[in-house]
């Protein structure tokens, strides 16, 4: 009951001196707002990074042949990486064969949904009169193409027959099609384009048009016209153009939903090295995944946010000193009131609690306003950067509790000073 009565008295005192209370709370408001804004912004960026990584392939395990080296090391996930120069090229006997991939697919049927294979043909240019477009031509197998999750706007996708026969048919981006054929996307389907690659022209037939999506790399080019979009080609056709009829140097395993990507990656590497590369003196398989990268990046962003928030929290100490200062002034102004209460029987503890509660209420109100201001600032910042806001609930709770602790800490000395006043001297004060 005494706490509620003290809280009511504290609120009455704040209302009676609105301007002074407001000026005292500014330090607390700014400190809490900065902490909340930074932590919320860090959460939002972290969530965006995780979503971006997931879209880029957090479920993907990239495995490839690596030259053996005595300087072999192991990372925190138990996956090997190699030091030293890699000048020695693998022979055909060292490459990953289709038979190996088929057996891996069967062996890890529960953990892997498919194996993506690609072949980079190269960068090229399409020129039709004054119209020009730049493209990157890459061959994909069926699983690899499905993993790209393209949205078709016109035509069809690459079929199994296209893959088996190695046809020179492609999926083109709407960006490229609009530059060469205009805005009628369907008119491009069935038409051929000649692409200049390594000083040679290669003719491709467009069978489908997919929706173009900008990537972060698009902002690194100097002109909109210089941005390259992808041409998706059947894997067999791409390998024929590169005169590559041997095995593969790398592949991407697509982890099944719910699978522990890091564990599957480690097991896959171990299985291939023990079964296929045990007696290979020069090369071995090295597998890596993006899950550990996502965790590391998220932890790094969270760490940076906490450090910056701690620096921003220094203003809370400044605000706390301001609260102590105003409480000392308040006690001086209310010296006769303190003397009267003591003369009527109030003990030292009651006086102490009264003024500590006033300090706590002052800081709590400042903390609430700081939280609202911080969330508002974070919302504006995340919206300007194109992120989705993700408030830190733990940060909000911690900030409110911390503001109450500041009220107790910086209010104790003035409250204790008031409690120790001599009632006779207090009543004589003018």
C-alpha cells in the first residue's frame, strides 16, 4: 500500500513541475531510445541477412575436389580447408563421375533431395542493330534449375528431353528480352539470338522468359545497360560448348527440409573421401555449407549491435546523474515537508522509499518514452533501408528494467540524505 501511495505522490510531483521533469527525463529518453534503436536495427539487419542467405542457398552443400596438402586444417564445423598453392590440375581419373553422384544420391536419399550440376559457359553480348544486352550463359541440370526457383512469364521451362539431347535452347530474362524484342515477352519465345562469346557467335533459341530479379551485385556496375542477366542452358549443351566430356570438379547437394546441413555436409565429405579418394595421393573431397556462415554473420552483427548499444548506454549514466542532481534540488526545496513528516512519526525508511520511488517513476516514464522513440527511429531506418523491422523484445525489457535500476541507484543518495535529516533543523529551514 505504501508503494502505491508513494507512486501517486511521485506522479503528482512530476505533474506539478512538468518542464523540470521533462528536462530531467531527456537524458534517460535519449539513452533508452539509442539502445532500443540500435538493437532493433541490428535484429532487423540480422533477420534480413538470414533470409538472404536462405534464399541464396543455406540448404546447399557445395562439394568439390581439392588438392591434398600437409597444411590441412579443420574449421569449427569439422570441415577441412586447404592451404598452399593449387597449381596441379586434376586428371580425368581424379574427377567426380556421374556414377559417384548416382550412388551418393541413393546413399543420402533421406538427407538430400537432389544434386545440382552447373557448367559456366561464359559472358556474352547480344547485338541487334542499336539494341544490345549482356548475358551470362550457364548450363544447369534439372535439379539445379529447379533450385533456382525461377518465375516463368512466357513460354516453358527446360524439359528432360532438352537435357538429354543437349539442345541449344535457353531461358532468357525479361530484362534481356525487353532490350532486344521490346515489351511483348511472348514474341521472343521461339526466336533465336546470337551471342558473342570469346569472339565467336553461338545461336540459342529462346523457349521461355523468366522474371528478372535484381541482386546486390547489380549496384556495383556503372550503368544500367552494363548489367548482365543469366541465360539458362541445358547442362549437356553447356558441357558440349566447353568441350567437356569428362567428370565434374564440384557439385551442389540440396539438403532436405529439416536436415542438419552441417552434419550432412560433414558426413558427405567423409563418405566420399573414404570410398572414392582413400587411395588418391593428390586430391580429396572438401564440402562446405552456408549454415555456419549464416550463424557466424548473425553472431557478428549481434556482437556489433551490443557494443554500439553499450556505447549508447553511456548517455543513460549521464541521464542518471541528471536525475540525482534534480533529486538533490527537490529535497532541498521540500526540506520543511520532510521535517513535518518526521515530526508526525515517519521513520527514516519511509522517507527514503518515498524519494527513491520518485526517482524510479521519473526514470521509468523516461524509459517508456525512450522505448517508443527508439522503435519509431528503428522503424524509419529499416524502412529507408528496405528491411523488415524486428524489435528486440529482450532489449526492450532490459532497457525498462535498467531504467528502473538507474532510478534506484542515482536516487538512493538523495533519498538517504533526506532520510537522515534532523526533523528540528528541517522545520527551521526557510
